[in-house]
C-alpha cells in the first residue's frame, strides 16, 4: 500500500532503489516522488557544457575553398 501525505508536505525520507540508501524524496500530489539526490545529479549532468561543442561554436572551422577555381 502506498503512503499518502498531507498537502503541506514537501519532502519525506524513503529508501531510494537507485541510490540504495534512505534519502529525501519529493512529495508530489500527496504521494512519494523522485529522490532529491538523484534529481540534483541529473541537473548537474545537464548543466555541464560539452567542451568540444563550445569550441565549435566559438571557433568554427573555415570552409575549404577550391584550389584551382
């Protein structure tokens, strides 16, 4: 049976199957939501800028022209 919380509940401690430890979970619509640590890890991964992509944007490769045109 799932637990239900009051509308004022923001987070609660539960076992996270992904982290394999008890962590704080977000409470969505009075039910247990995702782990806050897992959400933080995903946000950090999305915020990391790919260095190669950044270099391509800042210094695009010049177009190669025809040698004997």
